[in-house]
């Protein structure tokens, strides 16, 4: 059993966690929107929608673009003599992967290592990332908040443009 414990002690890689917090305020016009949706029998949940957005693929894509795909590529290193004896230490060969595959792997990394929790009764969100690379965990935590803000601003602008286009089409009618 001591050999088994030694095996797992050698094989175990330390996991680092980096966190950031983000305060999201409900827009003032939300109250009237909630009343309208309530009358229509629909549930308008602002904060759960924000959690969904934080964890979304478009935001993860922005995180990767902000940090750079190269930071997500594991560094190939010389294995120590005891690591060569243990199964499961084979390093991922990324040389055969296309740029699109590497980009998709990086997005998957962001989404799978992220944890988002909301402080009860407030608009404060705690974002954390677990990673074998402490530097990458920190980069991801900082980039996520900035990427979320960009996504909200751009989607708001796009929504206004779509509304403007539909109104301008209806005006001649």
C-alpha cells in the first residue's frame, strides 16, 4: 500500500486556483421589464442569465483571443526518469493539431476549468479557475471579467441596431 501511495504522490500534479470578483448591477429599466414579463406569464431572471453568459462560448472565445492561444499549449518538457515508468505521463502532442483545433481546445479549457458563484442576495459574482499552470489560471480569471463586459456592451449595441433596423423597415409601411 505504501508503493501505491508513492505512485499517486508522484503522479499527482498540483492544481492552482485563481479568482476574481465581478459586481453586476441590474439596469434601472429592469423593474418595468420584469413587470411586463410577469404580466405575460414569463419569468425574467436577470442574474441567472448573467451566470449563463459568463460561462458561454462567446465569452470563452473572447478570453482565448485576449490571452492568446499559445498560452494554452502545454509546454513539452523532458520527463523525469520515474515519470517515464508511470503510465499516464504521456504528453499531449499538439504538433499535429490545426490552428482551429488548438483554438477550440483553448475555448474548451476555459469553459471546463471555470467556476462561477453568486454571493447570496447581491450582484457580486465570484469567478475562479483551476489549472495546473498558476500563471494561466490568473490570466483566465482577469480576462473573463473584461471579456464579459465586452460581450455585454457589444450585444447591447447589436440589439439596438436590430431594433433600429426593424423600426426603419416598419416606418414606410
